[in-house]
């Protein structure tokens, strides 16, 4: 089991108002999920439509369950034409 997973998802959106409305629902639901340590939205300074979702999960299994959740699939369906994404996943380096 992989522990401590961090995701940095950079998003460029076309319609920020629509995105913010739908992402708020996504964030509220996700923060209640098992294994969600942190799930926050940031806006890139000096831009209008560039955001980052920064996530931290207890395990890879938890994030896989998140990706299949109803609120994620609904968000993607609602917003799929509204953003481009650069999604990067990192796992914790554990030293002995």
C-alpha cells in the first residue's frame, strides 16, 4: 500500500464563475472522504483563470476511490469543456 500521496492539478479554465461554482461542491464533498488529508484550491497570482487543486491523501487506494466517486465524475461531466489540466501525482519518499 502506497502511503501519503500528493496531487498537484494545474487547471486553466475558460469560465471562472462556472468553474468556481462547481468546484466548491467538489471540494466540500471531497474533504469528507476517507483518506483525504487535505484538498484545497489555489488561484495563480496575477492571473484570471489559472488555478491549482492541491490534494493530499493517506494512500493510493483512497485517491483511486476518490477518482471513481460520484462527485468527481459529476464535476468532470459538468466542466470537461471548461478546463485543461496538468495533473501530477507524487508519493512520499520514505527514508530508513
